[in-house]
C-alpha cells in the first residue's frame, strides 16, 4: 500500500496553467508498487519528444526520446489513471510527437527511467503522482 | 349481544388459525434466512462512495504505512519473521529492488486491506446483501445478510473471504472467515481460522465508522482492534483494469521496472 499523497510534489496534482488554476486537489494514490525503485533524493530533467503515452493502469507511462548525447529513450512512470484523472489528466493530455521537458526521480538502478515529477509541454505543466 | 359474541368467537378462531398457520409456515421455512426487521426504509443508509479520513491516515512514508491499531501482538515465530522481513525489505528498498507484494502482481488486496480504502470504495445494499466495490483493482466484496456462516470446512479460501452480516440497531455487524492465507495485512500473515468482525455504522450522514476486530489463534496473541473512518464522497468510482503491469519480479521476489 503506497499512496503518493504523502509526497508534497505528488499532491500538487495537475496544473494546466493555460486552462485551470492550480487549487486544492484530492490526494493521488497508488498501491501497486514501492517507491523504493526510485531515488527520491534526486530530480533529473530531460528534454525530448514523446514517443508514446500509455494511458493505462496500474500506472500511466510516458516514453520520451531524448537526443542526448547519448540518444536515449526514457520510460517515465506516474500515477494510476484513476488518481490522475481526478486531478485533471485526460487520455489526450499528452500525445506522441509532443516536445516535452520532463523532470523525474530516477531509477536507482541507473536505467533511463523514473517517476514523474512534472512534464511541460508548451505552456501546459502536468504534475505527476505515484 | 349474541351477534357480538359470535363475532368475537369468529375473530378468536381466525386468530388461532392465523397463528397456527404462521407457526407451521415458520417451521416449514426454518432453514431459510431470517427476515431482516430493519427493512430498506428503516435501516441506516450506508450506501454511497466513501473515502478514508483523516487525509493523513496513511502516515508519512508510503513504504512504511501506519498500522491502524498500532503494532500487532504477534506470537513468537511470527514476530521474529516480521522483524526479519522488515530488515530484508529495508535492504531491498535501499538497493532499489523492493520486495514485490501481491499488489505488484495486480492481485486483489483481500480482507481486511480492501476496507482500508486506499482508493475509494462504494457500498450498495438491500435487504439481502451489502456489496462493497473497491475502485482499486475492481475488487468486489459480498456480505450476505441474515444467513448463518457455513462451517469453516465447507468454505473455500477467497481473497475477500466469506462474509455474513446482520443489523443490530443502527450497526451492521459483519463476520468474515476463510480469507486466503497468502493475503497479508500490513505484511502480517494469518492462519486459516482468522475471523474478522466489523461493526459498521454511520456517525453522521457523511461519516462512516468501521470498528474492526481480528481474531487469529495461530498468529495473534491478542485480538487486533482498529477503526477505519470514512467520509462520504461525490466521486464516481471508475474502471481500474491492471492491464499494463510493468513490474518484473526476480526469483528472490524482488521487483524492478521493465524498460519495455
């Protein structure tokens, strides 16, 4: 049982800067796996192109191709569809081909991936959830 | 006068017939469920969507949640195993390969964890049953009302166990048995004879309380008690299909994220 609501950055939920004001949002939650996969002490930021947006449970996943060097595909995981839908995410919040700036808590094993903190696409900022 | 007496005699006769018939009828249906004296119109309406309260019920660390009734009074071998498990988990977490749980495999939480309502739950009820729908993993729990619990040897183990309930005044009392023994509660196992008793009642129109008692002669020295509090929510429970599990579990039970 691992709800994300205890992490301040998870609780920010979604802030569509161009559409709605950030306000008090219900806590996002995930029970699927431990957050120990990720290094909570670090936040990395990459820029790239969204290769795929998987609107799926138990986690929404965003695949981002970063030019590097070295060129890498990052697998960025975030909360469940149910939790993030409550904060305003939709199935078309992110699309393949979007240019994105992504900050995330990296995988401890050093592989190119992590837990989403925030993704910026143009003026839209989406905050992650566990 | 005679007419009145005749009428009274007829009423008494009719009454005797009715009582006799009713008695026969009851005897004939003795094995059927009792009638719930708390009809739909009279009993408390606990239907609706519920979320846990207060918001910080889980504690600060998602990998070390607060036990709802404090530490459990475990019998010696289980207490030692629990300490060892916590050490093993700490090492695995530090390495970034946490030990997988049933949830990591998209399996149901089971009882009583489902009632912890990490995601919202919805309650639907009528005279014969209370249905609890958990959004997380689309779990379903059926509580049959006014039916005796079958002998334990007749019950197959289930994630949510077998639940029988009845109303005592404003309180729904539910007994649950035969929860699968691979279902853990806060990483604590249980024996096949574990019994969960819940006392569920409205403390206000939008405030639901569930007093839970776990008795387990195999694992617990003393019964474990705690209370889940819920607030009413206008949230509509959504579909949750665990279709895209990206967790890879190795031979030691440690989890990592697939990069596929």
